[in-house]
């Protein structure tokens, strides 16, 4: 496996960081370390066993310290696991020389190509050994082979080992070991592991039941579009289990869960999700429904579930509502790109899709500039990132 910097080029579709936070320079060839050997342990075991390889082209934001603060996949390898592993490796291990303007280091967007290769003999032999043990049903040997990978931080090895300890497959059943390995994978940002860690916390696997921890794990997985995690979090907000009871947030998350059910295989559970949403709606007052409807996004709770000071923002929206909109009525939506700093403060906003009413667009910018928003996380670390929010107004 090796990494290669891509040719320089413009990135017109990638928004630059706000001038108040970063000075933006044209994209140039990334300078820094060759991550080939350092990222070998990030190569997903499942991908090795399936003989998956390829290249991922990423656009990354490198700050003045040479650290990668945000990543975007520009061209995928064809395998989700490889693309995610490339992002994780670059964020955790990548250190680059910051670009400079007048000899002063500045943050900048850069493009790079990350290539996964199966031409490492040791890696190929290890993958073949794992695959052989799995196909033969020799789960005791498989568990032994997985342990060094899990200890070295391989997420899929940690998840598989956790499940083997949970069910006693190839090892003596040990709920504590199961919970420990699953939590390690979850802490490294695995969406599947975050959901399973939530289930473990909710059911008391490996320790006492911890509903607050369960809600936290479900929220993390929900932010990554995990439908069942979003559904479980909606139920917790509905009942007040592990979180403060909040029907509006329950509605936000159940609607997000329904939106995450994109594949045809999800059709079997969709009626249950819809029925739960209807029961939540039936229990809500008009004011609660209105509060929930003010925080919307086509991407589920990526923004609307992140707003932490919702009461203050609702008041700000009421105060900022422009008067004299004339004959306009009904519902209007404004989509904004919001640059959220790692501490949750909004550094910049720009209108992505206008409502058609300039005064309403300006009011939306005014409101969201005051928002306290949960920042995006990469490998468990809060980072500066652009996020999309669609704010819906009921005109009056």
C-alpha cells in the first residue's frame, strides 16, 4: 500500500474555509509523509479477505500546524470500507507541511490520492490465513489470528472479536471482553460498533445498564445515518430514558431514521418506523410540533439534531422574522452551508438555496450565526467543518 499526492488543480465545488478563520490558497500538491507503512494496519481485514484494493482521491483541509482537519471523498475506490479507512488513516497519521503566503503558514484545501495495494506478501498471507480459518469453521484459530490485529487497532477485527466473545464463538463467552473490544472499535469511529456499544450499554452487557451511555452511542451512530440507532434514540427521547424527555427531538430522530431507510431491504421495518412516528406525533402539542419543524435538514439530524441551544435559537428566529412580507404565505425553506468550529460556534454562513425572499434569507443567516452546534467529529476528535442546514419558516 502506498500514498501518492495528486496533481494540483482547482476544487471549485469544495467551499473554502471562512476568511475569519483561515486564509485560503489555491490547491497545490500536498507535501508531507508517505503514509504507506504507517497506514498498513488500517487496511480493513474484511477487504483483505475479499481481495479488495483500489485508490481513493480525497480533498483535505490542512491547517497551519500541518494536521488534517477535514476530509472529503472526491473519487471513491469502489469499496466503502477502503474509502473510510483512507480518511481515518490520513486524519490520524497524516502530518503535512502547511502552505505559506508571504512565508506565513496558512490553512488550505489540498487534493491527494491514497492507494491500497494487495502486493504486500505478509499482508496477503495473513488475509489468506484468516479466510481459511473462517471458511473451515475453525473459529478458535480465527480468534487467535484476530487478536494481534485487534490490539493493533484494526476496527473490523475488534468488532468481530467482540461478537465472538459475546456469543462464545471460538472462545469462552465473556461479556466483559465483548464490551471492551466493541467499545474500542466504537471509540475509533466505527458506526456499526457505536450502535452495538449502545445496545450493550442499554442491555447491560459487560456491566450495569447505562442508558445515558446508550443514548450517547446511538447519537454518534445516528449522526452517521445508522437507521436503527436513530430509531432507538427517538424512543429514548420519547420516554426520557437516558436523556431528558423531549418529544420534539423524538420526532426529529424518528423522521431521520425513516429517511435513512434507503435500501429496498429496509421495507420490512419501514411500517414500524412510520407507526412509531405517528404515535409520537399524536402525543405532541402543536407548539412542540412547530418547534421540531423549525429545525430541519435533508440529511436527517446532521444539523437539526445538533442544535444544542434550540430554545434560544427559536426565540432568535421569532425576533428576526422580517415583517411586511406582503402577500407571501405558506412555508419557505432556506438552505445554508454553515462553517462550524470545533467548539460549536458558527464562524461563517453562506446561502446554498434561497427561499426566494432576500429578507428571509438574511434573517436565516442572522439566526444560525448565533447557533451553538455540535461539531463534526473525525476519529473521535472535534474538527472545523462545513455542515448543511435547511431552515424552514412558516410565513405569517
